[in-house]
C-alpha cells in the first residue's frame, strides 16, 4: 500500500492512465439500465470463420458473467466484464441490436451501429532508444547497448524457422553502438551480423547518436553521417533510413545531410514530456506520414508519431506489445481505431494535453494510411534491451486474426511499403522543424560556448592543414567530441544527485559531458596551432625583414579586419622597435603592442602581441606582413575619459553608465540610429529572471501550466556601470565597463570599434554564481528597425519571418547558428552571436508551456537567451564560473540583402584572421588566393584533403538555385558531390575555374584535381 501511495504521488505519465483513457475514448455507452453501464467499441479486428467468411469484432464492456447477443454472434463476458463479439464484416454501416442477459433473463437491448473498419498492416519496429547517460553513466550505457547487439543475434537465430512476419527483427536506432560492436567482436560474429542486416533481420540506421541537430555546425552534422558510407564500404551494410527519437524537433539541414548520405527515410518519435505544445503552433495540421522538403528540393519521407504524451517512441509498449498477448489484443485494435477516427490516438486527459486550450486538435485529420509504424522497446524505459515478446505476440496474433496483420519489421521496411503504396498521398512540408527542447542548451552555457568556438576553429584548422599539403590528423575525433556534447542526453534523470551509478549519477554524468565539450575546443586549438605552423612553414619571410607573418582570412569574402600576431622575443627582442609593413604596398600598418612580461607570465611564451587592422584580405586567401625595424616604439593607448563614448569611421557608440546599456549606435554612413530608445530594455542590457518554481523535482517543468506571468518571481536588470578602461589605440577604440547584477558576482562589458571595420563587437563576461534557483539570463538588443527579422542562420539552412517551417515547430524561441538580419528599404541591420545560440524575438517568454510572453511585442528586439536552468531532468541543475558571450552588430545602406550582411557580421566572430610566422625558405608572394567564388551568396566554408586532392566545401545562402564559378589555382578537373562524397559528377573547368551549381541553401563539396600543393 505504501509503495502504491508513493508511486501515485509522482505525477509522471503512467501506462495505466493512458490505457484507461484509450479504452474510454474508443468506446461508447450504448445501454444504461439498473445501474449497469454497457459500453461498445467497433474495432478493426477481423477473423475468418470456418466457412472462410470474414467477421469483424465488437468489444463489449459490461458486468461479469453476462450473456450477449449481437446479430448472429453470441458471447459471455469474462470475470472483468469484457467480451468480443464477431459479426459478419460490413462494407457499409449496419445497425444491429445488442441484447444483454443475466441469469434472470433480458437485462436490456440497444441498437448498435457496426461500421466498416480498415484492414491494417502494423509494422512493429523493435529498437532501444539510446540515451548516452540519463539512466546510468555514459560508459555503462554504451556497454549495455553492445550487449543488446549480442542478444539481438541470439534472438534472431531463435526465430529463424518462424513465419517471416513473426521473426525477431531489430533496428539499431543509433549506429554508434553498432560501430563499436563491429570493431570489438570476433570475425565470425561480425560476419553473422552483416548477414543478418542483408537478410532483413537487423537494420543499422544513419545517425550515430540522437543529436540536438540545431546545436551542430553544418560540418559537424555532415561528418556524423560519414559512418553511413563506412558501413557500406567496409562491411557491406546498406543504411537506408534514420531514426530521430526523443528530441521534439530537427533542423532543416537534416534533409540535405541525410540525402547526401543516401538516406531518404526518417522515423521521428518526439517526446513532448509536457514541455512541448505543437498542437497550438500548427501541429494539428501535420500528418503522421509526410514528405519533408528542404529549399534544395531534396526530400525525406517522414513517419511522425504524434502522440501528445511523453512516450511517442514507446507506442508499442503503451499498447502492450512487450507485456503479453492478452493486453496487446485488448489495446492494439483500440489504438488503431483511434488513429482512424480521431485527431490524436489519445485524447484530452492524457498526460501532455493539459496545455491545450479547448478542443485543440479537433481540426486534425485522422491518420490516412492503412499501415502504421509502431515502435516498441524491450521494457518501459530508455536504454531498454531487446525482447522476444513482440515477435511472440506477432506469431500468435497472425495465427488468430486475419487483420490487422502484425509484422516485426525493420525501420526501412515500413518506409518502402509507404513509398510504394502511398507516396503521392502524403503531405509536403518545408523548412525548419524547430526543436522544443532547444531551451535546454542554455543549461550548459559555458561548455556549449566552448563547443561552438570549436566548431568554427576546426574549419579553419582543417583549411590551414590542407593548404599546407597535409590532412589534419585527429580532426574527426575533435568533431566527434563536439557531437558527443551535442548529443541530447546532457545529464542524469536526477542531475542534482551525485551517486556512482543509475539515474542519480548526475555529478559523474555532467563531469564527463562537460569535459568532452571542453576537450573538443582544446583539440581544435591544438589542430589550429599545428595547422598554422605547417602553413607558415610553406612560406618564407621577406629577405630584408626581421620576420614576416602570413595572415589568413578563413572566411569567404574579402574583408578588412583586425588580426593579433605573436612575435617571440627569440625572433625579435622586445626592446627592438618594429614597424609592420603591408607587403602588397610596402606601406606601414599602424599597430598596437602588448608585451608578455616574464615577471608577470613566466609560464607563457615571452614576446609581444602585435595587433593591426589588415585591409582587403581576400576570402580564403592570405597576405604577407613584414616586420622591420622601427624608428620608435609603438604608441601607447590614449585615454578617452569616462563619458562612455567610442567611435570609428562607421559608428559612434554611447554607453549609458547609470542605466547599464548602450543608449546609441549611430551609423555615420547612413545617418541612422540603430537602437530603439523606447524599448523595454536597453541595448546590451543584462536581464535576470527568477521563477517561482522549486528545484530538484524530476520533470517539474514538464508539469507546469502557465498562461500568464504568475510564476515570474523576479526580474532584475544590470545597472550602474563603472568605466574600467576607455582608450584609443592604433587598432581602434575600446570601452570596458563593469557592473553588478543579480545572479552574478560581476558583469564585464567590452565594446570594440576597430579602425576601418564596419562592425561593432560586444563581449559580455559573467562571474556566475551557482544556484539551484530556477533562473534565466538574457541580453537585450532592441533595434530601430521597421519590423521583425527577415532571416536568420540555421544549421544547413536559413530561417526567417516569411520562411516556411514544419507545422508544430516551436515559435517562442529559436536556436540559431550565428546571425539574424533585419531589412527595410533604406537600411539592413545584422546581429551575430558566437557562444549563445538561443534567441527570442519581440518578447521574453515564460519558460513553461504554453510559453506566454511577459512583455509587449517589440518585433525588432532580439533577446539572446544566454543561459538558464529551467529543466528538472537531463540538463544540469545549476551552472557557475566565468562565462563569456560575444556578439557583433553591422549595418549597411543600399538594400544589401540581410543574408549577405548577416554572414559578414558573423565572420569577425566565426572566421577571425589567423597570423602565423613565415618560417619557410622561399619568400612568400605578398598576396595569394586559394579558392574564390563569384557569387556573394555562396561561401567557401572550409578546404580539406582527400589524399592528394583538395576538397573545397561550398554553402549557398541564396533562396533560389545559383551557379557560381569556383577558382582554385592549378585546378584541371572538378568533381562535385552533395557533401559526403557520393554520386560525384564532373563540373566543367576552364582556366583553373569550375562552374558549380548549388541548390537553394545547398551544400556541395568540390574535389579539385590537379592542384599539387
């Protein structure tokens, strides 16, 4: 009794409640007499009688021991008061009379309409949902999943002699365990496993793990699908489908990435878990099967298990397919009936529906197919192993019933059926499928920031190695570490606990999770340093110089920007004054010096950092800067006083010290103010929210229902700033202020306007206090723009106010890649972020369903949601320490498209210039371009190596297909593929330039033949 009392108090979704709702919602009371309620359900369950005629089932719920008669069918209710009557199958509604009798005679009679029922094919897809953590420590979980593959082989052997529909089949939802298993098991087991995949007993799907895809960079997302081709080429395992489990959303770039891997099928089973309400953002218009189309025109066929409760990937478990035949026979026909007749398989009252106002979902059309993809796991839990029970149920079921037919199936087998029989009937939807759980990314802001830096550094590092004629060893490992951090399981079920095992091992799990994020950045910096040294060794200094630097622009567009170079004292003594010369012109470049004092930093290389603004460095190109003896030391910084104003040729920026925000960013060229002075929050203002909810209660945030600001316990702003430094150097002007605010020990804001650079850089550093209090930190950016943002960058795509998205996507917040752009007829404005991907447009929303706004809408205000600890499971329950967030702002008159300006604004953050000493033997040319394109909407994102060939990766931001000319010195041939090396096609080459076609927002890789360097 005590255990039951405790269990009932937990409030999480339970199968008993869901099943009771299913029974109630699929039956109708047809008779109420003498205190007896008789309910009937016409269900899609058919059997052939002795004469071969098809009869269909009517389920009756009444008192025990009652005699029932319906047409020519008679049956007695069992001890639970249930009975199944089989009447002749109908192809049009037919009214019969139900008679109910007890020992004394007729209790009552009532008319009952028997309706035609679909003859379903049920594809039971058995898998285990991979949480790398959550239920146990990460290593323990992965070892268990390898054990599951051992078991899958054994169970496959056991059912070899069965009818094909009832053989054990297993879909490897996430391929990482299979990859590790194949690398560690004996050859004979590997051979058997491969044979089983070829015969259809086992399928390996495409994603190595279940990713927050919006947290991935485009390169990272594609690299995580490189294993698909590896499985095909090394083992002969054909990967045809993907599974996306638990995470309620996926970025638009997934469509192109999977297509590039040769995968066209995606089974999505989202876990709403009370934190997602897709049915109030158009999700009631989204069919279970649909075609998801990217701007490129490529498509995936998607099966979307759209149950409103939090266990979509356990639908088979919900209807009893792992519990036993009797329960499945009771529930599965009801479930299929509900799919055919109702908007959702489970109605209001089921967990997950509480946030739906009124009759939300009533407009949703019932499922259109006569086939259903039904996932099942071996137990009612994540990371559950395989079970023979689904196959045993299928064996008995098909021997008992004509319809529905149960087939244990692999994931791809279902999609092949749908494509063959139903493809032209499917809905088509375009755009991003915005992830409702992306808010959790802000729960690990510091390591997330390190991973986002790593994603960009890795592109530059690979490019440097490639240009030096080498492959970047360890690059894939660094990307894999980033992906392991972006994997959706960020901590234990109870993350505030610190046990050594199980779902209370929060401390251990987060230690490992954060460490892999930090390590990805550290590995990236190692690769960058090695690549820069390698690249520098291919270039020699000028003969008459003390030293020379090669300055690489890893971005795609020619630009003017600041660079920071280290000049060791063993190359040039620190007491020797130097001048920097632009080797293209021989003219000096003003520079600023910061000496590394051996008394202050004896543990670091001694020398001086040289900072300069280098003009017009070609995209994917480099210039040479020569260090020569100067006549005098570099000038000292000029103190600009304490009025909080800095400027350059393009902008004048004013900081309001009393209010703690920028009061003005004046565009001198356009004569326009960029800041909305009437906004609710100031520009760059620190906003701290606390919520009146308790910490350390599992899934509490998923149980909250908030239609107003009631649970907004406190909102505070950072104010009363003090100037730490305001100065002008040869590089530009800088303002540093410090202020205090709730939730932090200190806030430091740094503003930079570099000379000759049309961009404002902002850096916010927080000394974050640890707390379990439910909190969030925002930085406000209210722009004086005419409307909402026109476009924003996504992983592998571009979103925007007028850009389509998949119905049911999250709308209260957006996880972006790096930039947002506003457009009006006279001025385009762009805002960019490096470490913090979460934004809210127009208002700050409550972080509980259905996510109401807390402020009046300001369409042109961007709120950067820098960090939070809203989640009560999976994500860390608190965060602390010094944390940095960097942003940039740019503007341009003359109708420059927002997509172009957005990319330019972000480039200073994502593609900073890299300076390395030229240590080779032959003098380097003053300037060199390694790869260029002639379309401003096409970007060279990185350059890699494939043996002796360069691989140039291109990305288009254009909303329509484009054709561009790619120029690479020495190119004789060019092979173009969709990003992963498959289906390469020859592109025409003339005079070292190839004509390359890219689809809208498309990705291609160009393998360059003939470039010997």
